[in-house]
C-alpha cells in the first residue's frame, strides 16, 4: 500500500473515531446515560485507539510539518520584508 492510501485510511479512521468519541461523550454527558458502563468503555477504548491513529497521522505528516514550520519562522522572509520596506523609504526620500 502506498503512502497516499495509508494516509487516506488513517484519516478516515480518525474521522470515524472522532464521531464515535463525540457521540459517546454526548451520551455520557446527558443525564441518565452517565452511568452506562458500555458507553464509558466505548468512549475510553476508542479514545485510546484515536490517540494511536493521531500519532500515526503526525508521523505521516512530519516532513510537511517541519517544512512549513521552517517557512513560517524563516528569517529569510523577514529579511525580504525589511528590504521592501527599506526600498520604499529610499524611494520616498
């Protein structure tokens, strides 16, 4: 299975788990369902599974995350902005 398909499966699994954790959380929150052992078990186990898939998602996107973090905090971008501002000020004088 190639990386794109793995990413798709991980993302789809995360979506399903998110919905299940959200649904079970709402049922536990609503009065009367908070004592249900079944929903507590579902909520906890799916939550743990969701954490594992989140880690896999994070690992799959590590390169993208690092690249965009570097772009965001790059000094080169700041230097270009400073050069533009300085050029505008020199042209005005």
